[in-house]
C-alpha cells in the first residue's frame, strides 16, 4: 500500500523530531568532584537516562592527602575497570570504585563509594557523600582506614 500526501510528510517530520529528542536525551555526561583536606577527586563518564542505567566511558583522577596514605598511591588514575558498581536514575547517582596498584608488591586497596541525590529541578546538582575505605598492607591482616566528605556531581 502506498501512502502519499501532506499528512505523510507531517507524520514523518514529527517522527524525526521525536526520534531526535529521544536520542539527544539518551545519555548524559556525568562529572563528580570533591576537594577537601583529605581528597581531591574528579570522576567522569556517560550515563543512560533510563532508571538504573550504568555509567560507561568511566575515568578520573584522585589525589589523596592523608598523612597515613603511602606516597606511592597518593595520586591515582581511574579507568573503566575500576568502576565496580554504578547506579544512575532521575534523582540519584551512586558509584563504587575499587583500585589496587598492579604488580607483585603489596598495595593498598582503595574503595571509593559515592552516594548523591539531586534536589528538585533539572538543573540542580547531585549532592551527597563520599566514603574512602583504604586497606593498607602491613604485617598483619591489613589496616583499615576511612575518610568521608561531601561530593557533588552534575549530569547534562
């Protein structure tokens, strides 16, 4: 069946506009950052717009300023494989990042947990808390240290 006429052109144009709108909002860039006396961190990635979407293209940098943190791991880079859990929906972004230095030498294990919530409004930032859990190698089972602070994320 062939359909012709002005109605078809309007319908096709409407479908193209809807398709462009949906694809334009299919994902957003997520940036999380915290800078305080303990850490200076920036993480980034892309998040889908559907509920429970994960983060792709993940990466970031961190500087850990605590005196007890070994010098060799004061500055680290995060890659996609370090992101162990992620959650992004309309009002929440949650991330878990796990890092260990590669090689045979003992390394601290660093776990950075981020929990944020967006205030009402599309332009409002996501604000919340980070928790850094560091298990430091030693002669025993390891020493566990924690720091917490405020973190902010944006998604656009």
